[in-house]
């Protein structure tokens, strides 16, 4: 148990569907992150939120839309995704401080048909 | 751009010692992290280095040389449960932005 919970764990969707990934952290952290993890590739930072404000958008296509209603919850809204978007999507949280590690959820395994 | 390099895969024997290297080239440096990730699970934090030298935590140690852009993770008395991927991550700015290597898959054999 990492203190960061992601749902669903697995998701299969067609290219025309709309779905959302959810992340919740119970650690009292004030920064939250979305990462994409593809096989044999580094973790790719997608979005960063500090105190509910988006501070980083790492050139992510607009078909991915993040939402952070409060410091404990983070969503990733998906629409008209492409097959190359199939990957493991990881949520993480941390304190906004230089030497503080990130705590990751178990991820959502996304498959686009 | 930011560049973090790690070997793709390593194999070692139970009870032995293994060293996993990480080299980095980033615009700025504010710390290096090592994470362990078992298949299908979340990455979990192992160690943090910001100053040169060795940090020891039980069976795991991590070393940093900032002038060489180099770190290693040392695992002693290997156990089967140490079979996992090990991720090196660098924070080039003060905080909240991290660049990860592709990870090193460690296979521990009996």
C-alpha cells in the first residue's frame, strides 16, 4: 500500500470512446503527477500539479485532459485516443520540496483497440 | 535535452553483490533518486543522493559523482525478491520535475 490509489487498474477502450482515469492520495502531499510508461522506454512526465494548479504540461496531445479539483485527487480525461497511447499510466504525489521522493500508484493499464 | 542512461538488463546470483550504473546529462542538477519496480506494481523509492559520496541503507547503497554525471546502486546479499526493474531519476530543477532512465531489469538466479 503506497498511499496512492488509481482506478481502474485496467481499461480497454475504442478510439472513439471517452473515459477517465482517477488518482487519489492519502499522504497529505501538495504535488501530483501523471506519467506514461511504455515498454522499454523511460517514464514520461505528462502533467504536474502543485496546490491544484497545473505547473507542467510536457507537450502532451490535447486528447489527454487533466483535472485536479483538490490536492488529494487527480483525473486524466481521455478522448479519441490512438493505438500508440496504449501504455501504463502512473499517478504519483510528493511534497513540494527538493529532496522529497514521489509516491506512485500501481497504475492503469490502458489498451486502445 | 535531458539524457539518463542505464543498462537494459542484468543477471546476478542469489547472495552475490550487483552494481547498477546510471549516467546522466541534464540542464542543472538537484538530486538523483533510485526506485524499484516489480512487474505490475508501483515504483517504490529506494534512495536519494544530492551530494557526492555513498549513502547506505541496509543491503542497498547508492553512490553519486556530480562531476562525472554518474551514480550507481549497489545491492548486497541478493535475494530472489530483488528481481525487479531499477529506475534512476534526476531532478534538474529545484523540485517537481524528474527525468527517468529506461530502467534496468535485474534477474536474480538461485
